[in-house]
């Protein structure tokens, strides 16, 4: 037992000696580790320790000091050393993070489950607008932080379009003076035309909000304020319970203030129509995805329903009378009608182009009649678009945005859509002020059920558009800077008799012979071109219902749909 115990102790000592030898400098050896004389074991141990510590290099000592730094007296006492605060991320870091997320298709895990680049950019612009403009519940200027963030981050996302180019012929003069034709790159035509226009529409909306900085003709009270509880605005508050209540003086706003607010509303109305026209054009140019086509019924009759199909295919068709017979009491019913009509248009158009000649979509209806039915359906869609400008996107539009692969079209569609949404919001806030003023001046307008169509508004009937003399006299005497018109932003001269603007794909030319700054002619001609296709089969009713659209060339004031 005693021998075994001594043998175990000697083995432990030898192992510890070999472990210490790892820190020794090569070339210096320790003798007498296994000396047979056990009486001199203590002296041998002391010599080994002294030689081992003396032989350590300076590098090993620094390494030991670094390892033992965590066991400092301050750390042993539980006192934490002061740490430097983290630096805020720089603009370059934020930009890298944003584009890294876009490159990964919003899938930061890197598992390859992200969306396409086009959809990622579209979602990024939509989410940015929602976070910046989502709190715009009053007619007041945007805060400097929100404004700076919007301008900075939207430029990041729009910078992608600078690298979407196409080849264009150009002339180059050589050193010897000879001229040759070469191909150079330039920004794609639709981006070159629409991006600057959307930027100016964006600036026009922000400028309109800035014009309400120092106004004192109306104010807002909290929804929880007892002073806002009155009988005149009870219905309005029930429709928009989440918004602050608009208050005006007991006698209403002054006449110059009412004209000025109406002038601002007209400017925003022009922005809304321009953004709607650009968005509709981009959506029409997007390719219809195959998933949407596969989900369609076999024929237009099945898509529309028996009653709607008979109303559209009658010999004498009146779109106004057709809409009057439809149940459009709720937004959901209007959207359902729009979805069914768009589906029928796609079905008829594909049959006319013989893309489904081998499918089971055969029918006894002639191509001429299908073309006529398609034009009638497009007319109904146009009237719905004018009558309900704030209608959500249809199933076809959502499908196009979701499966679109063109990055340029995705940016144009999302940018125009957020501008359209902001313009609609600003117009709704202006309508709230005009409604409060009209109810204050004429309490009989505060009816119990205020659910007007989007082409009529009590505020619009009370407030007429000011003429040029009254408008100029007021704007010259007002301290608030006047809002710039669309012609000022777009650089259109009001003295010229006409101007030409190329379309995004160089296929539409808008000639404004009356007023180059009036965007209504732009929308009017675009809409007329979309419904006039010189059909082979003409009926007396076609010219009639086209004339019915003349009063729709200018959008009326949208009101809240809640």
C-alpha cells in the first residue's frame, strides 16, 4: 500500500514537471528530474521552479499578463471598468444594411427564401412611405426629421434606376473631323420620363403641407377632449373616430382663407390625377402573370355573372345606367365588381389574340362582339376609377406587382402609388376642414347619414374655385407663401399654346392646346385613348357612352370611405 502510494505521487510530479516544461526556452534542460535520491527531492523541486521561471521569454510573460488581466483587483471587487458608449451607425452603415436586405430578398437568414429584387424594392418604398407619412393626421408641415429621412432613403432606393440603361444611337466626332454613329447607354425611356416627374409631384405635396405652417383659421382638438363633443360633427367623428376633430371659429373661416384652402385643394387634385395616370400606365404595361390567368374562369359570362353579363352585352348600352343599377353601397362590393370586370377583359382579350385557340375556351361569340364587350367593360372600369379614386388595388394589380420581375417598373409603380396615397390623404384632410367650415356656416348640412359619392362633396358645393383676380389679390396680401402649381414644377410655360410630353414608352403624346399646366387634359386624352380602338363593329350606343365620359375628365373631391 505504501509503495503504491509513493509511486502515484512520483507519477503526478513527473506529469506536472512535463507540463511546466512547455513554457521553457528550448536549449535549456533540467537535470535530475528522476533522481534516485529521494532525500534531495525538495531541493530538486525548488531548482526546477527557479530555472523554469527564469527561462520564460518576454512574449510568454506578456501573454500571461493578458490572460490575468481579467483577474485584476477591480474585477475581483466586482467593479466594472468604464466602457465607451457604442457609436451610432453612420449613413454608410445604414445604406449597407438596407441594400444587403434588398439583395437577400428580405430574407436576412440567407436561406434563399427571399422574394425577387423587384418585389423587395417595391415593398421597401411602400414600407418607407407608411412609416414616414402614416402619422399625417393633420394639415401641418412634416417634422424636419421625417422630411430628412424621407428624402434621404427614397433617394437611396431611386438610385437603382440610374443603372437601368438601354442603348441609344449617338454621333461621335473623331480627331480627323469625321463623324461616326455609335451606340451609347442612357437611362431607360420610361424611367427617364417618369422619375423626374414623380420627384416634382413629391416635392409639390410636401410644399403644400409646408404652406399650412402659420395658419390660424382652423385648429385640431383631441378626440378625448370634451370640448369637441357637439352635435354638428357627431356623424363626422363617428366616420373618422381615430382622427383629431377639426374646429373653426364660430362664424366660420374668412372668405380669403376659404379661397386659399380651395386653391391648395386644386393643386393636390392635380397631383393626385397625375400620379393616378402614371400608376395606371405602368400597371397596364406589366405582364399578366400566368398564375392569374390559370385562376380565371373559362368565359366572360362565368366571370361576370349572368345579370352583369346581360347588362353589358345588350344592344344599346349606357354605362351610367349600368352603374346605377349595381349595388355599390360598400367598398367591398365596388372592388368585387372591379375584379370581375377586369377578369372578363383579360379573358376576351386573350381569345381575340388567339392565345387560347387550343384550350376549352371556345365560344360562338365573334371577335367583333368580344372587342365591343371589352371596350364597354373598359369604360366601366374608367368610370369606377374616376368615381372611386381611393379604391384598393384589384386582384389583377396585386398579382402583377407580386410576380413582376422588372425592377424599373416596380420602382415606378410603388413610387407613384405612395404619392397617390399621400395626395389622397391630404385631400381628405382638406375636405375635413372645408366640411367643418360649411357645417359651421350652414348647420343644415350636418345630415345624419353623410355617405356621399366620391364625385360630390358638400364642401365642394359651398366652396367654389376662386377666379384668377381674387386668387392673385389674396395670395399677394397673404403672408403664407402660395403653393406652386404643377406647371411650375414641371417647367411648362403657361404662355405657350401647346406642349408635347412623351410617354414612358414613347407611345403616347399629350397635346395640351388650352393650358399647358392643366393635367386634366393629360388624363382626359389618356383615358380616351384607352377606350377608343376603332372597333370593327360599331353601334349607335358607343358614341353615346363615350360622350358620357366627358364630365369625368376632372376628378371630383374624394371623401373618407370609412
